C-alpha cells in the first residue's frame, strides 16, 4: 500500500471527506468497491482515530486533543462523522453540477499518469494539481475558488476510478495527499463552521 506524505490520523479528515463525497456522488460506478478502502485500513471512522495532545503525546484518559503542525491544528476533536457526511453531501451536489465541466481528455490524461508506475507519488500529485488548475479556470466565478478546486479534485477522483476501477486505492490516496497539501486548513475550517 502506498504511503501518504501526511500519513495516519493527520489526514483522516481529508480521507473521510473524500470517502463520504464518493458515497454521496451520483454516477459513482465503483461504490461497491468503496468498502475495500475501509477493509484495507485506508479509511476508518473518525471515532477510531488515536488522538494526540499538542506535544504529540497519546491521550489515554479519553480526552480528545488536537495536534499542531506548522502552528495549525491538524485535527479538530469537535469534527464528527455526521458533520463530515453533511459537508460531503453538499460538496457532492456541487460536484454533480461541475461534472459536465470535466473534459474526457483531462480524465484520460490523468488515467495514463496513474497507470504509469514509473511516476512518483509527487509527480502524479503534480499532474492532479495541474488538471485541477486547468479545470478551475473554466468554473463560474460565483463559486469560491478553494471550494471549486477541492470539489474538482474529488470529481476527478471519481471519474478516474470510474474509468479504471482497479486504480481506486491509488487515485484515492493521491487525492487525499493533494487535499492535505493544498486544502487542509480550508477543510478544517469548513468542518468547524
């Protein structure tokens, strides 16, 4: 299994959000394969996450504390699975609207990058980032740019996995990595509001 740059519990918000987005999205042809992400330990319920205090120490008294990275809280203990699912459903609605903006050529190019095992995780993440940037230019300006780019990354995940379902784990992990790198703060704020 590929490792994320931001591994373990620190990108679990992003994992749960993407997972719930895929469950809520229409036209997701690989839904029966989504449970494999849980069985492989790639996604697990938020309540099963180990919590660390601000010094990185495991909390054994049942108190849930956050962990800070670069001065920003990495996991907000107030975030729960119901909130994640509600936000994911809202993003899936937006994604269903943006779906038609995603050209087949962009998806086909991404599929080729994901199939190329000679490309590093960073190179594939860069390809995903470039595809999102290109697509974001065509999005109506009434949609907040960060939200549009986040949703486009998730829509691309769905479209690549629809085309080549055996890539689900790889595209899911790459997208989580991308979201963690570019939108972690945005996702954390969105889930706290």
